[in-house]
């Protein structure tokens, strides 16, 4: 049975699995990334972004974001993020741990998005050594509530960051969904807009495990390989982390997967907003739908076996679509919501 | 072409791959370990060890050992290990990082093995607050030079540790090879002998990625799940880390794999010791052979395309056999060595 | 010229200086706290608190609070504090650094005080491993805005903490002022009320440098001396940190100093509230007065050479009185304010 | 009674105490180093070193060295030091803690001194990401066994460090004794020789508490003030840490103190080497004498009330002279040794 709890409930997409199996058929391969598969994927990502970026593979998003941020600041620096940012709400202090104590400074913002003004306000709030000095701004693209920063929004934020000598990090756990939603070249919302480091999510896009950390400013990647090794993020049989990316990159499967998930969210949003008593909490721009159900309805849905996360208060529902979410699942879910709402 | 550089040059064994594929066929599954596969594997490991241990899965050995050690000591404590221990020589400061600064206190020991006397001597060397207080003894089983601690040796070390209020950790990156070599029940060299925590290596035994951290003393595992999450070691699609273990555990494939690797090392040792000019550096008790070749021979072998690690000085060779090492590869390698030595 | 910027603008009180000089006259003394002065002060503090507490001396408040908190939690745990707490607003990430990443979870509260309900609400908000587990509640006594927790308030907070298995830490940078204000025995607002660890401030009470960390639960102090040493908080010539405490403890100079500072704040508050256009922001219960001046008045006061901190917005003034603040200074300051307000 | 256990058994020298008292007579002063005393001392140290260095004050040597090293490397880097270096043997893992896990790589060396060859050998030993990358060389001047690096020796070490892109740190807990011993300008063995950062010891030279961290390369001091604050090393009443330095710097009291201590060590060495059965372990070039006594003699000396540290094995004695060590004490000690040796 499919669910809307998270896009990480889905499995491995066929193309990624095929690539993994192919990588296993090549017999012995050098470890720790010195294999032909890993080199190939790094080059492919450079091609994709149309720039000579530095690419690393890590096991998950906690590590990708925490280590990327740690490489951009020291323990007495701080990171500006949205108050709904995953690194603030769901990493159990991972960024603070890997950086040795950097503080996350949170800002509010409509639709889960930071604004230049909010960032500026945090940067200028304090200028004394009793408070950690801001060094990084981090954006989540697509955001934690399913919205997407436009090219202009990313540019405006990066501009203020540069002016204030901060680095720009992008948490792209659902980067593919944002690119698909905006229908722009991936470079347009990353390095061409001023992003220094991107954590490019693979897991939610159809991989078994693994994210890519992409440094557009290669100087920032100095000794990052040592950092990964020390932090327990260097896979010995690296090809099984890297090769599946080939499955995603060949024939733009990563975009196809993202577009499908986005489309399913669109369908779900359409169906839900037709139901009396249901309201949509945020404009669904990527693969998430946040819907306010009558509390009893949410409860009944769970009792019927549907899994999904609560978002701020009874009845608030986070509904995620995955690369494999079937239209039938969406329709069945929507029909069930209608039934419970009407009941 | 197969190599003897490391047992992590080998790929995924068929049974583990089948289990991974099977886990992918079940559709959506809860994330972060709340899936049926992970629970099942934990239970299977409890059965295997015949005790109600607490089991966690992490991505690699650096993380397994570093986090297990961090859970046993504070930053101002120290860990006693052999001076050839992997955590000392090949983790880029991982244990120091994850513990926030715990010092590794190294001891020499014949054949890569710690002795009760060496441990006692380190524990009693200092008793002032200017030096980190020893809190853990860690053994590598099988050792970094291919030897194996006997049941009695593990027991003796654990006994001195307990008397001195230290915990006992076992780095079991090649635990399977040790069990196969000793032909004992896995509990005999772990909890029944006094080991508190085992890092049970899966990668070198045929998995794509992943190790198990097994706490025999469940009290030591308190909040360890939080530690893993914060440290970037909690897989979202956990089943792809856990399910492959089923492939190893069913029908004792893990032991079969280990026995095969050990047998290949035996064969390699036999062949090499027949060659004039070659000497065996350590008794080959598991899946490693350490051989001293004439320096020119080692060089020539590499020129012929063979990959293997140097061990202490020119001509010292570390030769690892894997679950898939073929007898033909061993014979061809030995023939090549003979040729280069005679030449 | 005296100021109201901070009670740490004041120097060393005569009794503390005399004790420091006396400690210097004893010739050679063992280092690192094995001297007669340090032992004596520890005993005196045990007498003062009427319990067999464990006492340590550190150099400043950042270290006292950060190390005490670090000893109460692991990196993946969290600390509940008021959103105005000094550890949150003015330690540059010290608590996060010393704990290796523990998160501070802030709660609002009238008059700078936490409430049992606010604490309970934070504790119960999350119960998953993606968010750091609350392990400590910390109170500042007297608070950052000059108010004081009553005995009942401390008890109520400690009770909820115990019920939820959290430890209770008290940031007592101005503990003396709180005791003086409440006129209770120091044990009544510490261990008898349920406080586990107190950071007892000496610097603001008249010492040149140094705070005491007092563990009422001795088990929590296990190996704390190692922690201090590693963290750069073990003085070699310890007697110069500890002996001055004798000057404070003899004849209750610490209380006399605190009572004087409190009285000066009372006087300042009285004078200020008589001035049209000035409003008192918090009830002045200890040695601080927070007053809202007309913005131009605050500016003019600074132009006249007075130093004081801004508190939330133009015209908000934090005014601290010290052990040596003279009534004449208060009167002159108040007269100046009146003049600038009337002008 | 005076002892030879450590130069930190001595108290505050009169000139430093006078300066401290003078700083207390100035009434209120801005906190955290914004006072006139601190600025003055920084300028005086710049004058002393004849360069525009950046100066910070910390509470003790553990912090000075650990924080200076942490500012020169990341957690996955390493620091090359002598195997007798204080940071390795007596800081309870302080450098590892403050750096978040940097490893100390120790080298042997005659007379407690590193050599360019030993450093080169460590740097070139490994070049893979499985071992922390060397980033700093640290020298102790004077060394832990009382010897002193010549100007040429410091230069040679700094030269190899620069060639290999490592920074050079000097642990100068007894820097004054080295300058006095060599009779050179302090710049000659620091920045003119290639040292990047010096930890200039004040405590053992006659201060109550405190060391200076001197960055000759100002770029390395970027945001170091934040680091100090976060690490609990920013004194609020800073003048009591800084002002006593004036007592040392005026009229070269620091050199006079050091010369006296060195002379007392010379006297002690002369006396001891005349005693049959006593041998000098290292050439006494600064304020330390390391003497091998017959084990029973060392024991008897302790029974007579003399305090001193054991150095490697029974009978090995570390004997430190301080700024206030009296010739009579030396003579009495020597006479006692003679008596116990003859007995």
C-alpha cells in the first residue's frame, strides 16, 4: 500500500536499481571512490550543471547539509535559516554537532521562504563577540512546505548574502522537484544565482541511499574529502552509492521522477480543494500538499490505515508524493477524505 | 580483474543483492527503521547471538566504531587500542571527532594483538587529571594483520577491563572471518567473553554498504538512536541497509563467505611460502596474508596491474581475500610472484 | 567615573583583594587546587549551603554554565531555557560548543522567568529522534531582567523537571543578589528546592575573576575535574582564584555586597519612576533596573558620558548596580535623566 | 617552604601584584577588554616584539595552546609535536577537544627537541585521506626538559614547515626563560624565525593567572575574539588579567624573573653534579634541572618534605626553579640530596 507520509517511503526507481546491479557486475573495483563509476558520475554532474564543480557523495541529508555547513563556518559562527528549515526542526542538532557548536539563527517567512529583509535584519541585529557571527544563509529548495523559490528570489537572497560576506547553501533534498516545478536549467537556481554549495538529494528522487554535495566554488571544497572520511561519510564500496545516480541522470530520469511526483501533488491538491471542509495551507508548487482537514477526518484517515505527518495542530496534514505515487492512490486517498469529511 | 588490495574491492554477494531487490518490491515502507525488514533483521541478530541485544545499523565502519566508542566515554576519557588498530591508523581522527576529543592510547603487541599486561600498564601509568582517564578497551577481531584472538585471549582482556572499570568494544569489521577461523559460536567471543559492544562488519562480508552496532549491555544503548540521527547515520530508506543482512544471515551465508575468504588466504599463504625470497610476516589466521616480498618483486607485481597495499616498508605486502576471491586468482597471483622473485 | 553598564565594570572588593594578597604571602603552594586555600574555600561553601556538595572553581560564567550543562547532557540532548537567558543571547554559542552540539530550546515567560507550563509544553512537544531530547532545565537567578524566582517558583519548576527526568541547573551569575532579595537561606532556592547544580557567580559580587560550580548531587560531578582540565578551566595557581572567595564568605561580605547593589537599584528605580516620561520595564527585584526612557534622552545620557546597555529598542535601558555603586552616582544619574527628559 | 615541583608553585611577583592593585584603583572600567589597561598592554607587547602583532589574553596555558592550535587547523588536520610535548602529555586531551578532534602526531627527538628531519618524515609518511593531514608544527620553547631551541634550530624547523605549507606554533609557557637563556631579542626566535603564533606564558613568570596569545600573522587571528568568547576564555574584568603584564614588562621584569630562575637552575645543576650517584639527564639550559638520583634518595627527599615530580622511572627528578627561588633553598636542597646519597 502506498502512503503520503514521506517521499522516502518509496523504494528504488528501476533505472537506479539497474545501475546498481550493473556496478556490481564489474567485479572488483577500487574502494573509496577511486572507481570508474564514481568518476563518471562526478563528470556527469559537472555536465548537468555546466560548470567545473567539485562533487562528493554522502549517505544522507543530515550529513550532506551538516558537513556542507560545517565547511562554511567555524564553531563560533552562525547559520541563518528559515524557522521551518529541516536543519532546525528535524536533524536532532546535526548541524550544531558537525560544526562543533555553530548556532542556527531562524527567521520567519511566508510560505516557508526566507526573504532578503529577514536575512538582513538578522545579520545586522548584533555585531558583538557575545553572539555568533553570521557566516552562511541556507535555503531549502523546494521548501519544507512545498513552495519553490523563484530564480529571482534565490538571486535576491544570494545578493544580500554576498554583500554581507555570507556564503549561500542550498538544502536540495527535493532539488529535482524544484527544477521540475520551475522548468529552468539547474544552474539557474544554483551557481548562476549565487549559490555556493548545493546538497542535491538523491534518496527522495529514487535512489536507495545517498546525496551529492556540489561545491560550485571549488576553493570551499578544500580538504572536504578529509572531512567526509573523519565524519564517517566515506563509503568503501563507493560505487554502490554513486552508480545509481547514473540511472537518474541518463535520459533525465531525475526530472521525470520529479515531474511525476509534482503532478501527483497537483492532482491531490485539485481533488482535496474540491472537498468541503478541507483547505490548502500552502500553494502546492512541488511534490507536497499541506491540507487542513477537520481534525476528526485526519483521525479517521489514519484509522483507515493511511500514513501521513501532522503539521502544526490537529487536522493539519503534510502529504508527500513520490516518484512512484500512482494516480489511483491519489484518487483513493481523496475519495476517502471526502467520505470522512462528509460523514 | 580481481585484486588483493582489500576485501572491500569485492561487490555485493548474490544473496544480499537478492534481499535488497526483494525489499524494493514491497512498495512503500515506513522510513528510518520502522519497516518490517529492519525489525526482522534485528531479531535475527538477536537469535544469532542468543541474547537480547540492542541492534543498530550504520553506513560504515568509521561511524560504527567511532559512535560506539563515543557512547562509552566522554571527551576527557581515553580508549586503549593496539598501535596498529584501524581507529588509530585509518579513520582520519574519526573517533576523536565523534567523541569530542577522546584520546586513543596505543599499546604495542605481537601479531597485532593487545595483551592484558599491556592494557594494565596503560591503565596504571597515570592517575592524574592532566591525562585522559581510560574508559574503554577496543579489540579488532580479526586483527589488522590477519591474526585472531582466541576465546581465552578475549576473556582475559575483558577480565582486566572489568576489574579496572573499563568497557570492552570489539571492532568486528571482519568479525565473520574470526568466527569462521575459530569455529566457535559468535557469542563465545563476544558477550559470553565480556564484550560490551560489537561493531559487526557487513560490507567486507558481502553487503553493498553498512555495519551493525550490537550492544550486549542494553543500558549502554540508551538514546543511541538519537546519537545516530544527529551524527548523520540514520538511513531514511533503512530497509536497503538492513534487508541485505537477511541475505547474509539466511543459511549462514555470512559464515560461508568468511570461510571462503579465509580458505583463499590459506591457499595464498601456502603458495607464497613455497616461493624463495618470500616470507610470511604474520600467521595467516583469517582472510589476510602479510608477506614480505623482495622490494623489486612487489614493484614488478604492481607494474603487472596487481593492486595491494604496502605494509611497513618496501616489499611488505598486505593481501586480502574476499568472499568472491577465486582460486584461479590466487594461483595466478602466486605464479606471478614466483616469476618476479625468480627473475 | 562609575557607570551602570554592568556590575562587572566594578573592581575587586577590599576583602577579596586582601584575601588574594594574603594567599600570595604564603610562599610556594601546590598547584591545580591542592593548596590549603582552595580546600578551605570548598569547605566554607559546603558550610554555607549546609550540605556535602562538590565544589569547583572556573574562570568565568561562560565556562561555568557551559561546562555544568555539558556534564548534564550529551550532544543529542537539549536544554530548556528562557528566551532571554544569557546562555542563549550572550555566550556566542558556548553551551553548544562545550556540549558538542546540544540545542537550547527557548521558552517565553513574563519577567524573564520560565514557568512549569512553558517547560512542560516544550518537553512534550516532540518525542521522536529527529529532535534533541530535553535533559536539563536552566534557570537564571536573579534573572536577566532583574526579577527573582521565589522559593515556590523554583520548587515548582524543579518538580516538573524531576517528573520528566530532567536535571535542574541554576545560572547564578547574580545568585547573591537573589539571596539578598529573597532574604532566604541559600539552600532554600537551590538544593532544598530541587536544583542539581548551581553556578555561583563571584565576579559580579566583587571578585577579580572566577565562579564556583556547585554540584549538590555529587554523582553528577563524576570526573568533572577532568572536564575542567581538558576545557582549559583548571588554574595552575588556583589559590588566586579560590582565596578571594574567603574575603566574600567571611562575615557574609557576599551578602553585604549584594544587598548594597540591590539597595542602589531600589534607589535608582525610585528616582527614575518619579521622572515624567520614564517607565520601569520590569519590577526591580535585584540589582538591575530596566527603564524605558524617551529615545532622545537615552541618547543624550550617552553623549554626557554615561555608559549603559540598550534593551530591546531605542530608549530601553539596562541599568546595573554593583557592590561599589555610590548613592551619589545614582543621584547624579537620575538628575541627569530628569534634566534630559525635561529638556 | 619553597619547592622544586613546578614554577607555578610560586606566587605573584611584587611588580605584577602592584599593577593589579593599581588597576583596581581606577574605579569602574569597561569590561571584556575595552579598558585602558588592556589596550596599553597589547601595545606594549607589540613594542616588545617590534611588529604589529595581534594580542589576546587567556586564562591558562591549556586554553592558550589549544585555542591557538584550533585556529590553525580543522578537526581532520593534525599537529606535529614532540612526544614529550605538554599538549600531548599533560592537557587531558585539550587540543583534541578545542579543535574538535585534530590528532597530535608525535615525534621523538633528543633533548625534547623536534628536528626538521623528524618533522619531514611525519609529513611525508602518509598522503591519503584516511589519516589526518598535517597542518601545524608546534615547538615548546624552552622545552619540557629544560633545553632551549637555538635561533638556527627554530629557523630550520619553520623553513621545513613553510615549504610543506604548515603553520608554526610556539608553546611559550616558559618563553621568558628561553629568551633569557639565549640572550636574544624575542623577535629572533619568533616571527623573524618564522613562528606564526606564540603562546607567551605569564603565570610561570610571576603572574597570578593568564597567558598571552600573540599572532604575528594577523590574518590568522580573524574572528579569534569570537573563538575565545565561545570557549570561555574572555574575562569580563579583563584588566585584572592584562594589567599585571605591565608589572612584568616595565623595566624588563619578565627577563629579570626568567634570568633569576635560570641562574638558580644553573646553581642547582652545579651542586647536584658534584654529588656522587647523581647524574644530570639533560643539559640545563633554562630553569629546569632533570637529575637522576638513586631511587632511595628521591624517596628520602620526599619523606623530608621536598616536593618535585618524577620523570620517567624511579629516581628521575624534574626540578623547576621559579622567579622567587632562593639560593638558600637550592643549597639546602642540594645538601639534603648529598646527605641522602651518601647515607
